[in-house]
């Protein structure tokens, strides 16, 4: 005779269960004005002793060399006894070929083993080239070996390599703490990422004195990316509403929101929305710049752990086809996607976002308060005066392009859509893209 007890113990062990565990992994973080003066200390703390004559590589771009910022970094390292070489070939929205160029430079100068340490200095592009270069040098082969199939060979990274320290010069992408390097595949007009905790840096130094030279348009656009991470992170699925990972190794990098990510989202939305006007219109204001850098960091800790969602999913096909900046693409898509379509999924939560953005929700019903998040966000963009009014102005996107963009989003971006708080069909995506053509007249 079979008892109920026996039946229960023979239940299959792989039966899907809700997730119960969350995980936070971060580089060491130093943040504040003149943090660059602690770079040598940081390297020593990571085991790179200047008396051993280590060779290091600074990965950056030509503009940062021209305006003298790179000299500040190398002078500090050389004064502390570190030997450093500068590679300034990083390009905007870097391609695989761009990273291959850096890897070739490393192998020509230092052989297969590469440098003893790496410093990535610049916007998200410089930082992603530095992350991908160290990863490939440490694991051997070429970039394509570690890009997912069918574009690449889909091999797993097994080694993090020597220390990598990242110094961002924009307040936006969060690349300095993220486990991903995003690269464009030119012949296919797509972007692919190398995504692994082995890609993540050992330390991030955030120094606002490098950000005061950013022009107003780059300041505004990168800020909208940071705000997108914070809001998408705050409104994505809770981690325990997703399926449990079969083992810790296979837990996705974007794993849903937790109490911890919510705290970071709230502070990030507040810091970014209350300081971005000053940072754009009065770039020398170091206090506003510092607040933006902290806001972007907190937004990244939240959004790049909990997971970006629909808006980022829609942004990749747009960026691939029209070669638009990531930040401005996020900016024009956020009203219709995150703050439009998604608001119906949880009006109370979006009403909270409206308040964090500075909207007055007193005496307003929950659903109407949720809609205030969108209008407050659009008002902020209009005040900045550097953000296009929609996809039509951004890249001449018209009604005929909308179907293709919607198809691409649903077909290629399930990694991001799986956490979206509201399911998205191709028809839904078509409507959202159409809505994003004009955010204001
Ligand atoms: Fe982003």
C-alpha cells in the first residue's frame, strides 16, 4: 500500500519552485572628490606592489588624453612607482574589432600573459573595452570565443585575471560595477555582451572632479540612462516571484528586485532627479556632479542587480539600427515603456515613483498618481533641453519602422523581458514604439 508520505518523498526534485535566495556582488567602491588620489593605495590593496616593478595598462580614449584627465591618472600612478602604458583607442559604442585592437596591443607589448594590472578610465565605452580586454587576455583566445552562440562560440570565462580598477568619467552607465561588457557586432548590426562575474572589476573609483568637463548633452543623456536603471530596477519583478535557479552558478545576473535594491533605487531616483537640472545647466557645480555620480552608482547597484527591463529591451534594436547613444535612446523610450505601459502593472508602486521624481500626488487617486510619474519625467526632460522629443526626432523613426523594431525586441531581448512586470507581445511592443515617436510636441 502506498501512503501519502511515500508519495511526497518521491516527488521530482527539479520541480520548479520560487526563488528564495538573492545575491549581491560588487567591486570595492571608493566614491568622492579626489578619489583618484587613492588609486595607488587601491592597487596595493589588491596585491600589486610597486616595488615588484609591475606593468599596468590604462585603457581610455583620445578625448580624455587631449583634455589632460589621463595625465592626472598616470602622474598619480607614476609618483607611487607604478609603470603604466596608455592605450587610447577606445571608440564610442565599441565593436569587437575595437577590443581586438586593444588585445593585440597588449600581446605585442607584454606577451600572452598581458599586463600585471589594468585601469579603465572614461565613459562606458572605455570601461567596457577594458573589461573585455582583461577577460580575453586572462582566458586566452579571442573576443568571439566568449560571445554567446550563434554570433560567437559561447565559451565560459573561468578566470578573472589580474586586478582591474575602473574610473568612470560620466554619471550614467554603471559599467564600473556591472558584470557585462557590451560590444557591437558591426556586420550584423547587433550588440552582444560578455556577461560573467569574471568580467566585473575588482574596484571602482568614482571621482566627480573628472565629470565637470562633460558637455550638457552628454550629462543629460547619461543621466537618463542612470535614472532608467533606478526606475526599471524599482519596478521590475520581485526576486521571489521568479523561478529558483537550479544552482547558484546559473542564477541569472538580473535576478529581480529585493529590499536592498529598492533602497538603492529610491535614493538614486531622488539624487538624480533633483540634481540633473543643475548638472546640465551649470556643469561646474561640483556638489551637483558628486550627487549625480552617487545617484548613477546607486541606480546601477539597484538596476543592474534587480535587472533592467522593457525599456532597455526596446533600446537595443533602436541603437543597433540607428546608431543612437544608449542614454538618449533610454530617455526617449522611458515615458511610453517603463512609465506608460508598465504603470498598469502596479499603480501603487508607480505612484511612489512619481513622488520620488518630485510630483505632487496629494489628493490624487492611485492610478492618476501613477500617471504623474510619466508627466513629471517628461517635464524633467523638457527642462534639460538636450533630450529629443521622441523616436521621430531622435532618429527619424516613423510608423513603418515600428513593426520591425517591435519584432526585434520580442525576438532578441527575452533576457530583459523575462523580468518585466507586465508581459509584452509583439503587438504590445508595436503600440509602445508608436507611443514613443512623440513624447511632446
Ligand atoms: Fe543602461
